[in-house]
C-alpha cells in the first residue's frame, strides 16, 4: 500500500534558533512587533510503499533518525496518510 508522510523538524526548544531570531527582529521592522519568538524548521513530505501503516511509520522514523533530523539539535514529529 502507498503512504504519504508529513514530517516537521524543529530546533529543540532550549536551543538558539538564529533564523527565527532574525525573522523575529524583522517583524519589528515591518511594523509587526506583536509577533515574537519565531522558530524556523523544515516540513518534509515523502511517499513510500509499505505493507501496513505501522511499517510505514517505522520506516519514516528510521529515516528521520538517520538522515532527516539531527537529534542533538532538533526534534521531529510526523503523520502518516494513506495515498
């Protein structure tokens, strides 16, 4: 069966996010000082084939751990959808 995974990878909450800090500063320059604490991450969509949804989730988890997320500085979460 074919599945689609949608993965969000974000910096760990306790770590500095330089991109987010720069965007937060720019919001003030754009006249939007109410917007604070911007965090920038990645949204990844991939398609895969697996026998079950659990098998698909296992493959996506492995891909995140080995390639898509740096577990020292980032965390990830994902959802699996039937295609």
